[in-house]
């Protein structure tokens, strides 16, 4: 049985960088007792591996080969690359910017597609990213497109980085974020767009709890229970 004929439900949460989709996906998955997929982590892991292996980031096929050979495991908050926890490292802006660049490569997206779909298992999956509802899980029962004002997102990312001990400059983050938004929206392969049947949620003025409640309310409105 392939992922697109699976009986296991999927909720997708797509949106621009730092919109809070990762946090919301984890909280929704926790509320439902489901598995979670942070698809962006796979691109960041590929970017980190490219950096570490000295691979030419402009060589699309070489980058795709790195992705195919990734030794990755997710254990709670731990993200293991070849057995080492790199959860903090992949959140560095240099890794994120490279991930945004290589994510435009069709060969890389193809290499990661089956790996992402393999996360679909009982009792259900919450998947966050930029093309979860449009490309990876087009049959998802509920599709959320999570947005927030770019300044609000930059402030969130700045706070997150400082809390993790990284230096961060708000004006620089704001400039990088606008550039990444434009790159994600205009790339030829799987651009960042809301699926035609997605529910758009603006989290600019919502707390994490309020945003989670909005998503669970949408899920309940489809006739499903919002708890395990």
C-alpha cells in the first residue's frame, strides 16, 4: 500500500519560515497521539551534511546523493545524524539559508519524497513544511496554511536563537527572512503556496495554545475527535 492509498489520516501544516508550524505540529500531534513529521529538518539535515562533507552545494545531483544516503533518526527532541544529536546545529541560520537554497532542486525533493511519505502510519500523522499539503500529502484530511507577519516571525526566530545561546540580529534576520520567503514562493518546484482546500490561519496575534485550538477545532469540525 502506498502513502496516498493509506487509511491513516494526515493533517498538514504548511507555511513560511518561523510561522510556528513546527511547534504547532508537535502540539497538535501530542493532543491527538499521532506521529509528527518535521519535513524542514530533512532539508536542514541535508544542508548540514553537505557542509560537513564539503560537497559543492551548486551541484544538484551531488546534493541529492547526500540526501539519499542520510543516516537520520528522530527521537523526541533529538535529531540524530550518523548517531550524533544535531538538533541545535540544524537551527543555525547558515544551515537554514543553505537548506532554503538546495530545497529548490527537483532532484533533492524527489530523493526525499518517499522518505517523507514513510512517516504516515497509525494512528495518524501531522506533517509540517512548505509543500506537505500540495505535493507530499495531497489527500490530507485537513490542510492548514499557517502565516504570520514577517516582523513577528523575525522577532520569534531572534528570541529562539538567543534562548539557545546563538547570536542573533533582528534586522539581519528580517532581511534573510524576506529573501527566503521570496525564494520559497517563486521556486519552480513545489513553491510555497496554500493548497486550494487549505484553511489559512494567521498566528501573528495568537498564542501557541490559541493556534493549536484553532487547528483542533478545524479537525473536530470534520467530525473527528480532537483527543486521542
